[in-house]
């Protein structure tokens, strides 16, 4: 009898995990269990930008491995005939800072991953600052991707179901409810809900403010490193 895996959560991590498990282990039975599905997940409202951030003390070798695999996968999709269905866009990204010595920003290992990445010197930063009445001292520029979640999540769900996956629409209150059920492995992909489900007190929700504007002429992303503000086209 084929192993049976339960994936808790139907966001980008849950769906990606479920589909990858199906692809890596032929014949595997996978069931996604979640209270919310697209278009009602947190991820549906996200920008979908590839850019490692909020990394804290995560080892550099892990960041490099994970970010590289993700970038390569997105690049492969972008070059395929599914790019439109998935909602992928290749975009330039500017990450700028107003801190002194901005030209000497530390360049982490993951900056080796993008198709292109370079330093924005103080002279270039001043030119960019003049466009927005800012005081940028330096930054970086790289080639990245955005995936439109309202396209990508349904794409993954369709792929999951075609591969024989099953879906249960229910709220998981405790991992104890899986005791005695026919699951060999239970994978937690609940995101911020892990705070309550598994008692991970390090997971805390952070509220941000998102403003949508109609600006079809904007084809680049800009990240302001001091306060965490950003502009990302969707």
C-alpha cells in the first residue's frame, strides 16, 4: 500500500510541498487539509517577488541552496509555455538605502543566484534619489521574478488534483486529531497559524499596509531598505 501524506495548509508552501511530494515519490497518496483555499489565503494578496529577506540567523548555505532551487524553478517556468498561466514576470529590482556607507552594503551569498546582480554606487544612488526626493546613499540592482499568486495558486491546485491529490476543507485545531488516522506523515505548512497549532511562539503576525494603484507604466520593483517600504508591480 502506498504511503499517505497529509499536508496542513493550502498556501504557496502547502501546495508547492504537496505537488513536489507527488513528483518525487510516484504513487504517493497526498491529501491537503486546510480551512482556507485560494483566493482566500494570505498568499493571494502577496506580491510574489523572489527575494530572500527576514533571514535572521539562517545559515548562508541553506539560504543559498533554497533560493537557488526556487530561482531555477521559476526561470524554468518562465521559459516554458506555461508562463502566462502561472503569471510569471521577469523584472529588475532596485534595493536602496539611506544609511551612511550604503555603497558598501554587505552582499550575501544568495546574490550569486540571479541572472544579474550589481552594486549601485553613491553617484548612481544620488541620481535615483533625485527622482523621489530621497537621500539614497547606495544599493543593489538584480534581475528577479514575480509570480502572481492568484494565478500560481490555482495552477498548483490543478496540478495537484491531476496528479491524484485529495482535498479536505476543514480547520485543523490540533495535530492530535491525526492520531489513529491513515497518515504516515503529517507536514505542517500552516504559516502564521503554527503559533497556535504547534505552539511555536516565535511565529508572530505582522500587519502591513498595502496600497494598490493603477500604474501600468511601472515595470520594476523598488525596495527601500531602511523602513521596509516597497513598490512591486502586479
